[in-house]
């Protein structure tokens, strides 16, 4: 096919079908390559337009293009998008186990009739013998392997099923293969080409630099409070919060909800219907924040995500790059904040211990690269691009936390020479840690084997910390004087540039090392707010009594004493500040908060009080997942006994948790439990008591007043019902 003609036809189709005037980056060259029948490798960052690289030629060529993708959600999104441009739905299909019999019949019919140009399949589906037998009878135009890094054990999302794709393709019929990925180191790229047997593939790479993204790493102290502050600063903008565990996802999603931030969880433990609903709610902007595991990472085509937060350090820089790549895909602002704790690294390292030795070695090297990124004093953009084999010419990008302001540097020529000499002395046996340990004089079993004590460099750098030397090694690597031998799990070797530097008079200037504070604080142990203001507390207590009387409810049902104490400590003067007070919530703040806010603001003004900078966040506590489970379980009408038993807790503890939930402003569906224990008259009698006779809502007092006619549990349940009605 004439490349000039095919390019012109492709551009015309780009306009007529997709509505775009021109290609982005090297899309046109990629399309021409596959049209010409060449195996093609495409490495293009998230948001670069990879999907169009195979969608457009699929429409132009005779036959069926098979697209292999790892996620059903991704496939569905792309099929829906293609169908929105086409006259018939049959132009694209998903083929997987979730299809009904009727849907499968329709897919097979459209495939056999030649109506379908794009067929999306998971690798598991393509590898099935019965599917291979069916596809052998169809004319195939080419294969597109999306998220191709899944082939490599060095990739961040390795899937064994991807390793079998070459055999499946050969069994169907060998046609041109297009492999596409947004994250691939040179090692991963080599693995992809080798495994798919496309050694001579036309290769197209796009710069990994996302100039519109701001990168920042913060120590993991007061992380929840920091996140809430950050999300409020980006209020109304789309954000993704990544967590490593499902439990943490649920906890953080609940925490954000409790603090007035619209959010939903997303992880593989949710049923498919919930995942789909939560994803759609985020895409449709019914909620602005999605809290997710990496299950949400691939294929989410939302161009205006403005904030990506990593609650936990990712397992690899590939994961980090892809997940941060969800921000600013439209070219607009994108802020990427990661919270780092050494304890998280230790935890991830322990997980690796359960895996085979080879996987442990790979996993630890990937993890150490992520750790290095978090702790580096150098430009984070430079570090990230270097990892993917790309040179970034500047030492100061101006768009990361390390490059903000005017970061200082110093003459580190002598220290750099010492590092290079130590690597040479180690005779290509030392990784970064061995070099550092040699310089500070810390003997390990490995160094003992190599006789490091006898080296001239032994303890030559003992006046500096291991952190100082580790960071300086990273900077020497970034300047191209050392390389890591990937095949030997990170063994350091001198480059020609490094050899030349040892005998030159060149000066090596290094970015000043700064140790990251890493002393995680237990939020549950942090004292809320400042010291109690007794004058304000008395004022608020009287006001609460007046407001409650006006509304015909007892004072405790409006604002609890604990809530009033918190107000008298943190001085909230806006509705947003008030609703994060424990026991207030959005509903109470909206309905009853104006008078409280005005009274507090007046008191602050009259007494010229300097308010605390940080407001208390409403915490889901250490049992955030339990609270989510309780709410979901009562919605499913489970008994107290069933809920308590499933969570291996006593019913007394369960009731306490329920009380905390309601005090935080969240309703719980309890009618079915109460009505199973008490008749209508009894419920009404207890409700009237808590509404009209009790000023405190005290259960012991109620038990005495009813002379033991009802159990404490029954009284607590009805009190919960009463309080839910006030929320």
C-alpha cells in the first residue's frame, strides 16, 4: 500500500468518522505502518491516543481486527465510543464470559457476516480452544495487543495469560501484530518484542514527559487531614485517590464522605454492578472523587482529572506513571501527590516474601526504584524519565516539589569520584546498597564475601549518612556515569562517561540532600483542636438549648455535648468547617448550623481569637471498613446477631459502632430490627420519652424511668431510630 495514499485516506477517515482535523503526535506513522502490514510496537504515554492507532486502520482494512485488552470495563468503554460514531452497533463487539446466550449469538452472527471490524477480547478468551476454532474461519486483518507490558515479568501488571498470546495468534492465523503500552522500560520493551516474536517490528515511541503534571511526594504524617485539605482546595474538580488494599479504599472513601467530600470506592472486591455504577458516577461527575485500587488504573478515559493522590507508595514506577497519567489528559492542570512511609516499603517487602525467589528479586528491585523516586533530592521528572530510558536535559523542571523555588546544590566532585572508585573496586558485584555500606563501613554477609573491608574505600564516607550516599549514587546514575544491569538485578557498572569523569577535571554538582521526615502519627491519638474555650462552650450550650426548644426536640438530639466541646475548641466559622465536627454532619450543618456559626464568629471577633490553622477532620476511625459493612448490612436487612457474628464482635460493640455512625450524621435503616423486637405502641412510647422527657438521652436513666420494662438494648435501638429522624 502506497504510504502517501494510505496516509491521505486515513486522514480523511479521521475527519469523517471521528471528527478530528489532524493526528496527534506520531499516530499517522503508526497507522500507516499497520496498513502496510508491518508488525508495530507503540509506546505512547497515557492520553497520547493509543486506541485510535488500531481503531482507524481496523476500519480501513478488510477483515476483522482482534484487540486484546485486560479489563472488561476498558473494552466496554471503547466499544461504546466506536458505536457512537458508527451507523450500526455491529461494527464493534466485546467477546467475553459476561455475555448472555442471546448476545453471544448476535456477536457470532455479526462476525460471520463480516459486519464487525473490531473484536475486543480478554487474553483468557482468546486463548480458549473453542474460540480459536471459531476465529480460524474468519479473515483477520491484524491483532492489537493493548497494555502489552502485561507480557513482561518486569512489567507492573504481569499476567501469565499474556504469555500465551503468541501461540493463540499462530493457531488462528499469523497476521501483523501491534503491541501498545503506556509504560515500558527498555527491559520490558525487549520482553514484549521477544515474547510476541515481533523482533523486526516498526517501533514508535513518544516522550514520557507530561509537562502539565506537577509531581510531589510528602511524608506520611497526618495523611488523612492533608488529603482532605488538598481535595477541598480542588473542590468540584475530578480526583482519584489510590490505595494498595481494598480495606484501605473502603476506609478512605468513608472518611471522605464523612467530611463532606463526594466519593465512592472502587476495587475488585465489589460486585461488577457496583463497580460499573461507581465508575459511571465518576465519569458522569455525579461524584468528584473515586477511591480505588489499581483495578481502576487502566482504560479510564476521563480527560479532566485534576488531582491524583497516592495514599500508599506504588509497588513500581510503572504503576506510578500509569496512575498519575490519569491526571490532566486534556493538557490541563494535573497535580500528583504521593504519601511516603518507610513502613509501607517494609510492608510491601514482606508481601514479596510469599512469592517465588525470582519474583521476589524482580519485585524488590522495582520496589527500590519506587523508593528511590520518593526519597530523591533531584528533579522528580528527570528521575522518572531516566527510569523509562529517556534523557531529560534540565536538572530543574520547575514542576515538582524538589524543583520549586531555588534548590541549592554543592560541589560533590570528590564524593562522586569515591562512588565510582567503589563500584570499580567491587568488580561489577555491587548494587547501590553495597556501595553505600562500603562507604559508611557497615559490614554485611555479602560484603564479607567480597572482602570489602580490605578495599581502600572502606568507611571512607563514614562522616555522612547512608541516606546522603544513597541519594548521591542516584544522582551519579542520573548524570549517566553509572548504569544498572537489569539482568543482574541492579548491579552497578561504569559507563564511558563515568570512566572519562574519573580522569578529568570536571566538577560534579549535586542537589543538596534532604531527609524526608517519616514519623507517621496515629490520628486517633491526636488531640482534636485546641484547648476548650469555657466561655464559648457555655454560650453554645445555651444556644443549643434554645434552638432545640424552638424545634421541639431535646438538646442532645440537636448537637451533642461532645460536638459543642469540639466547636469551642476549633472555632468553625463556615458551614464547611462546621460539618466536619464529629456529631454534626452535612444535614445538621445545613439545617441548624447558621446560628452556631454566627455565635462563634462573633465570639472570635470580639475576643480577637487566633483560630487554629488545621481543623479536625471527622474520622472514620480504625474501624472504617466495619462502619461501611454495618451500613451495607442493615440495608440488606441482616440481624444484629448476623452482623456481629460475621465480624466476630460482640453485639455491645456493634451497638456502639452504630451510635458513632448516627452521631456522625449518617442514617441507618433499623426499623426492621426494632419492629421484630417491639410492638408499635412500645416503639411509640420510647420515642416519645426520648423526644419529650429526656434532656440527655441517657440510657441508664431511661432504664430506671421505665422501671426495667425494656432492655437497655431495646432502648438504645429506639434512641438510634429517634436520632436518625433528627439527622
